[in-house]
C-alpha cells in the first residue's frame, strides 16, 4: 500500500520557525525583566514595552536569519548550528543593549540583558536540541528494518546475512544469484532467486537497496552486473556500514588513520598516489569524524570537492567571493548537518570517481531524503575507459580539473571575475 505524503515547502517551514523564535525572544525578554525587577511593569507602562520588545524580537529574528540559523534542519543540528545560535543571540543582545541606551531608557534594568542572553540561548538553542533528541529517538524506535536484496548466495552472502540479522538496520528478504544450482534453494531461511525476478522482488518487498556479495567476481563480471542493476529504481551497495574518507593532505591522512582505529567497523581511506608535502614527524592530530571542512566562504555557490580534486576546486574558486570551497573529506558518513546548511546555495560536487554510485550521487540521495532541492551539478568521471596518460591530462578530458569547474560555474551563471567585463 502506498502512502501519499504531503510536506510543506521549506520556505513555509522557515517562516514557521521564525515566528516561533520571535515568540521565544518575547518570552525571554519579558521573563528576564520580571526576574531581575519584579515590580518593573507595575511602575512602567507595559504596552509601551510590549511594542518595544516586539521590535527587538523582529530584529533578533532578522539577525538569526542572516547568521544562517534557518538553513539548518533541526534533525541534523550539531556544533556548527550551536555556534550560529550563540553568535545570533549575542548579536541580538548587543543590538537590544544599544537600543536601550540610544533611547535614553535608563530605567530599564541593565542586569536583565545578561539574563536575557542566557534565557535566549536556553530557549532558542536548548529547545532545538531537545527536539532533535526526541525526533532521533522516535525514528530509532519506530523505524522498521529496511528490506534489502543480497546479490550473491555464496559464502560471502551467507556471512552478510548473519551480520545483517545481528543488526537493526537491514532486513534481508531475498537472495539473487546467477548460478542455476543455487536458484530455488533456501539459504539461512531466505530463498534464492534468478536475476530475472529482481523487478518483481523490488515491487513485492518495497526494496530500495541491493547489496553485492560477490568478492570472487571479475571486474568485467561486476561491471556487467552493475549495468544490469542500473535500470532498477534501487541503490546498489557493496559493504554495508563501510565508512569512506579521503584526506586533503598527509597530516589529515594521519588523523584519519588514528581515528579509524577508534571508530571501529570497516573504514576505507582513499588517498592519491601522488607527491604531497611531508607531514611533521610525530604529529597525529585529531579530526571530527564524519565532518566536512569549509576552506573558503562563498556567497552564491559552493564547490564540494572529494579527494584529490580539492586542489582543482581551490584553483577554480580563486579569490572570487561568490564561490566557496568545502573539503568534503567524508563520503560515508556524509556530513548531513553541513549539507543541509549548504542547500541554501548552488552546489557543484567534484570527484575523481565514476559518477554512478559516487560522491555526487550520495549527495543527491541525501538531499532528496532531507526534502531539499538546491541547484546541483555533478562533476565526475564518465562511464567509459580512458587511454593511458598523465593524471592531469585525464582529469582535463573528464572535465573535473580547474577549467572544467570554471565551465560548470559559467553554466550556473557564476562566471569568473575576469570574464565579467
């Protein structure tokens, strides 16, 4: 049975959040004055201050909006959103303080401003993080295990079923295998089907993912299977819960190696076979796992670069204030908090990997799941073989070098500064 879901446009949700924040600011101002000076409103005209507080609330919401608070989704809020809230509340407090003294209203209790700052942080930030925890617990409690099909009923497939059955994320519902000797059999209580039955299985079990368990397949066989599966409305995965990262330099590689030993589970760190600047001996820095890094702020468009294409992105962005650059160093897990914030801009993903099933595809999938629809351009390797040659030459042919990125920027209406004459 299909359930029709209706979701409000993001702009309406943002206006709703602004209205709530306006009310919270009014409450914080009123309570801060009452706590500091309980007789204040008995000695002064309350209606005058209500209008005054309403104006301050409007200014505060404008500050929050300018600081980017309403670009963040509550479910994916983190440290960055917390810093935005602190910045917005602090600026709001400064503006209210200036307004108080500019109007020569010295009867207003100055201690209330400090109390207002604390209460505003508690109400604006605390309620958001409480809502995040409640939503995460609800999702964890009520989300059913996702049905998946496993392609490959051999020993690897059986091991994968055992691992998935011990978890709480995936539910294996069917095996698919090319071997006629296995088709029709039951493995670990799961029936093995012929690949011709994939479409029927997808519709019967509402499957969105197919997991590959074919480690012994040759490159040509794997490619043939992927080509067959790309016609179905599913995502094809290899190793479930595999975490994938790509460092920007040798020092970041050390940080990822150190952290990978702590996080546990399978971790793949993709680094280029290239000359890099040597890292200082004995230095093993910390890295926030699963978090991207903004290397350059932008006003209109952000380049999300994964792996060695980061230097192309920095070169293409140059000093243009309209173009920002993000070191999207984690493919799995994606930094959904930052991605939700970046959805307020135009986006270009860049990677030295095949476009199908790559970094750009993962970004588009995550944006779709979050209900966000920014303008996105994916720059990646095409699905064909290249003749042997130097890496820069091959990247130029694929259009993922600095010039290829500049071309994508022009197509999105952001021409380089020297071309805007």
